[in-house]
């Protein structure tokens, strides 16, 4: 999967939880889920569960620790898919 | 130092499905899941524990500036009214107020009374609530320390920890701000040196 394809999938996953439309429209690797998209911290769990379902991977607590932005989510998903 | 967190009960019902498979297990320890399953109202227990974890995280990151997401590692123990949260070697006391409308938790290093004040809004809009809660907090600080409000501002560090500035200088007080759904909450905690001196009259 290319980075572009991955971003498209992540964008669809986070869509239901965002509270800042402008930041969502310009979502890129540097977008922060909380600071930019204003995702409620409890909904970060939903994003993590949705990522697990979409990519059929399992995310451990250590993986979740840094999953606060698109870039780190991409890195973790990629490493799990290649494992 | 103080860390607080408010949960709008109606909003929590709308925003999250705590009964979704995997949800509880990602956030709560085995002991916390027991509190939830044994509670008369499991939904309220879920958000009580959640707000305790959030308040404790906000206190922890003031002591150890950092940013991460690991709610499960903040381990709660609760009794009827209050509780404690542990994260690694860090431990704090958490007071929780549960009303029909919101759940408000506040974490301190020592046992102390709750100082957070809640704000009820007639609108549910993230940006407006964030802005107005800060305004109310700044008004309060302006009154308490007699500093013109125009000179005060709140700025967040790279880790998202808020501080109050008078012009360019950081004010030596700790604050915590939270908002969710239709509710906001703020707390101002004074270090001893900022408290007003008492007057002593010698006869």
C-alpha cells in the first residue's frame, strides 16, 4: 500500500470523530488528531479500534502511546502490515 | 498543581459506545473492568474512571512535560466518593463530582478539596466553548490578582499544557481547563507564595 492510499484510508477512519472541518479538509501527514482535528480523547480509542478492523492488525498499548498524529499512525500501521 | 476533566453525560452517550467490542479492554485494567461490571450504573462508572484518568494525565504532564496516549496505564482505584490514580511511580488523589448532567474529576498530589468550577453552555461548539472557558478563567485570575485582563493570556506548551502569561512573563500559578459537549471546567491553584499575606494587628 502506498502512503497516499494509506492516508485516504486513515482519513475515512477519522472522519466520524473530527471536530474541526477546516483541519480535516487539509489533512496530511503532519495533522495531529487532538491539536488539529480536535478529536475527543475517548474517541482516539475508536480510531484505534477502527484501524485494527480496517487493516486486520492488533495494536498494543505501546503502539497507542504515540498515535497522536497521522504520521505516527501511518508508521505503526505500515510496520504492523510488514511484520 | 491541579489537573481536571469534565465529561458531558449526554455527549458521552452520543460520541462513544462503551459497549463496543474491545473498547473497555483498550482503556481499562481488569480491576477497573470489575468496577464497571459491578456498578449499579456501568455507564456512569465508565466515564467516572475515564475522567479520573484524564485528570491524572493532566497533572502528570505538568510534573513531567510530555505528551502520549496510554489511558490503560493510569490505574484507578475508587471508593464511594473519591479515588487514586497510579501511573508507574506517580500517584495522585482524585475527587469526582457526579451530577445528572456531567462528571467532573480533579487530580491533586495531596488530598484536598475540589477547586474546579463548572460552566454550563447553551451551545455545543468546540471552538466557542474552548474560547469562552478560557475567557472566564482569565476574568477570574484578573480579579484575584488584580491584573488587567488585557495583559493576560493563556498559552499552551508543545505538550498541550496551559500556562498563564502577564504580557510576556509566565505567571506562577497552575491552571487546568477542560471542556466537553455543553460543559466547561477550570481550576486555578496557587503556590503558597502567591497567596495574599494575612494581616496581623498587634494591640
